[in-house]
C-alpha cells in the first residue's frame, strides 16, 4: 500500500517547506564559501563504468544499449570521487561538487537511496586543511539556518566551537578499553584473534565468522560513534590502514592512514583522505575490497581502469565527502532525511 502521507499533499508539504527553504539557503551559503576561496564547481556524470569499489557499498546497476543492439553494464555512482579525481589529474587545483549519488540497500532516518554529497578537493594541500573547511561549514550551516546548536535525537553540538581531534586508537582506548593498534602490524596486516579477545574482555559480541573489519566496525558503531560530537564536533582521525582503502599512510606510523571522519550529535557527516596516488597500491586495495564483497555478498563491481591510469599523474591532494542532507538535518532539527529532500524516492518496502 502507498505511503499514507505522500510528500506532495499540500499539508505535508507545508510542514516540510521550512526545512527545504533552509536547505536552499545553506546550499547557497556553501557555494559562496567555495567561491570565496577560488574553488571551481564541477558537475560529474552520474553514470559510470564503476560505481566505486568499497566492499560494503551497494550500487544501482543499469544497462547501456549501443547502436548495434549490444549492451554494456553501467552503474549509478555511489560517489563522484573517481570523476573528480580525474579532474584533479587534469589540472584543477580546487574543485567541489554537489552531486546526487545512489546507494542501494540503504534507507532509514539518516539514509536515503538517492542523496546529495558535497565533495571537494585541494591539490597540493594536506588533509588538515579539510578539517578547517569542515569546521567552518558547520558554523556556516547553523548560522544560515538561524540555529545556535546542531541537534539530532536529543543530542546537541555547538558548531561554533573548534572540533575535538581524536585518533581512532585513542577513541578505542577511551570508550572500549581496547588497545586497537596492538592488533595492527607495521605492514598494516591485522590480528583478528587478538581483537576478538579484546572485544570479549570489553563485553562486546564476537561471532565465529567475524573478520577483523567486522569487529572494528561493531565496536565503532556500538561504543564509540554515539559518544562523538557531543557538545562540540569530533574529528575522528588516523584510521587503521585496513579501514582506509583510498587514503595514504601517515608519515609517522604506517599502521594508520590520513583519514578522518567528522561527527556531530553522534552522526557521521563527512569522510576525508590524504589521497593515495600510488596506482599499483590502489589496484591492490580495490581487488582486496572486491574479494571481500564477493565473499560476503556474492558480487563484485568492475575497476575503473581510467581512474587507475590517471593516478599516475595525480598530484598530492586531499579530498572530502560530506553528506549535505545530513548537515541540513542537524542545522534545522529535522528528524528524518526525507524532511530535507525536495522530492524523496518512493518507498518500496511499504513501511
């Protein structure tokens, strides 16, 4: 049966309209932020040969029909990342995009199958510059929406305070008592049994078929993420290299990567990298991700060979992807992501 309150009914739209007007104002303000800093806006194509190569991201597949009647698979991208990095390789030094992106198997208060990702790149600059960008955007979004705090489900973050920068290993120690890096070797290899034992001591569930990555994610989701971005935003930094397929290793510790995520109100808002530009290493990591995807889900996605070729001329750069709809939610106090999307995708599960 259809949704009993579709978005197009006048009374429902009247309730949603203040959120949507705030969305437009925030988007205009963020465009101004980039223009003031000499960024160029790009609008990459949605259809791609590869939707991305992360094991647990699920794409929508479609089919291109050629003039001779033959067909070829194409995918709706899960991120504009590959296209934007090619443009960085082409010579664009400061680049941003408000891109519609698509992720299958995702729907909930914070997830929508089609959403807007704000992604930007700085060539020749370290990923610390992105931390400053992200902090400034939290304040700008709140100011534009007329909000003193970001809010979600009873949690509150002051967006005008400098975020806390917290290493992942320190977060594990603080919130679980686990010495995470004791289970990561100098070459990045992980000790599954060592982490499993530490998880059990911490009172966290361990299943026989859990991988190290499964255990890492469970501790992060259950014990750590709910504590992040309280009172002020959190920059969760220096992920283990096994959890950073597109990031370069940290210069001072090869066990961790130049990757951070931004949290407010316990909600993950952004994911950033010091970009990996070693094509051979990137291919190896993609192949590992697709092997894991085949093991868990019984499917894989093709690699973007153009992207791997482009990495040979990619300058050092940093890049970040921010969930724009989530930022609008927190700035306006909207309870669900559909409230800040102009025309949400119809539900298919009849709930």
